[in-house]
């Protein structure tokens, strides 16, 4: 009985590891084909396409969290930018 459970646990762990590693290897070398570049260059893909919506979301963030800015600015949360 113990060997059956042990075999089940080992096979389950190997299957989970195989599934996890299969996802990592397929995204490592993503290439954008020439006919896909037009889709990525479309105005709808631009995150700043709606300035009014961006301003409204910044107002909501400021009102709820007493924080402003932080969009497009890199750095850590410690204040040592």
C-alpha cells in the first residue's frame, strides 16, 4: 500500500514539474512576425491612448490612497530613486 502511494506522489510531482517547465521553455524566445507588428503598433495598444481616463484613474488613486504619480516612473518604494 505504501509503495502505491509513494509511486502516485512521485508520478504526480513529475507531471507537475513537466507541465511547469513546458510553459517556461515555450515563452523564452518569442518572435514577433512582420505581419503581427501592425497589430502591436495600433493605437489601441498604446496605454496612454485615453488621457481623460488616465487622469480620472489618477484622481481615484489619489483620493483612495493619498498617493499621486508613479505612472511610468521606475524605482523602489523606499524613496531612494
